[in-house]
C-alpha cells in the first residue's frame, strides 16, 4: 500500500495546470458573490463534506461560501446509503435547492467518472451557467464531458480492487486541499503561510493565534496578546495594529478602506 500511495502525489502534480484553472475560476466566482459547491457520493462525497467543513474554522469564511452535497444527505456522511448515488434526478434536485447561478462553481467528485448523482448535478449546473469542474480518476468517462475543467489524477489500480477510498480518495483529498487553500490565499484569508483569519474557538487556537501574531509582526507574545485583546480577537486587526502602530479603530478603517485586503492595507 505504501508503495502504491507514493504514486498519488506525482499523479496529482501532473494535474497542476488544471487545478490552477479551477482555482482561477473559483476565485473569480466568489469575488462576484458566487460559491464553491462540492458534489459527490460515498467516499467522494465525504471528501467534499470534509473540505467544506474545514473552511470556516481555518479561513474564517461563511459556511455558505464553500458547501458540499452528498448523495443520501446528512445520513450518508457517517454510513452507507445504498443506491443514493444511482439517481441523476436527485443530484439535479439537490443542486436546484441551492439556487445555483452563473457565479457559482460546482465541483463534481467521482472516482469512476460515471456516478449518476454527480452527472445529474453537473448537467444541471452547466444548464444554469455555473462553471463546472470534475475531479475524477478516469478522464475518458462521462463526468469529463460534462465539466468545463477536468482534474484527473490517474492513480492506477487500487491495492484492494475497486476500493476507491484508497489511492483515488487520497488524490481527491489532495486536490480539494489545493483548491480551497489556494482560493482562500488568493482571497486574502492567508498571510504568508499563516492562518490569519482562523476562528479562535478553543484554548489551543487562542494560543496558536498569539504565536501567529508574534511571528507575522516580529513582536513579542505579550505584545501580541495585548493587540489581540484590543482587536476583539480579530487577527487581521491585531496584525495591522502591531505592524502599523495604530489603535484598533484605525486598523479596522484601514482594512475596510483596502476592501478587506490585509496586504493592501499594510502596503505590502
């Protein structure tokens, strides 16, 4: 298994041009008020759910900005819902409920490239003018013909024949990580390699926030603690305070004046 897993990163690496095009499309769509919507079934659907769920705590985004649909609904996240993936009509129905539009990007995740639920959703998305992306292990399958952008890491046969939760699933996880992280970096939710917009929901993350502020500003941890408290636990505001030597109100004004772009507000 380990020998086979080594092939995954190389297969994903060969898809970087397609991943780049997808990132460009998602950034453009979100800047116009659109959303990133993952659609999948079984293991592929769970990969989408996982990536969407991680975006708000990691990047401080609204749960509405990155969403995921899985065949069979919420129950399918933790257990198999037999036959749920076999209905193209359900894929269309679930995406219709999201009121998908031209600024949205719909990413269909299907290792086989033939999952009816995903095909139905992509067909509907394309009809509504949304940008369609496929993440699959088989370029020559129907999902590739429905998507504007196709990301197809060819990982080869699985150690356990047909178990696409293995190499195919690993490649999907890697691709979705790249999509969401690159998009959020482009949108200003990352400063250098630091999670400047993460949610501070527990003591561990509060401590991490202090270390992020200290590292990004070059100031002491005690100075970072004071700034973070004065900033109302807003890391961007805290960093602006530390780097520009301003009070919280002025830091907020400068960030707003720059359209929420932290680097622009800092003049970097």
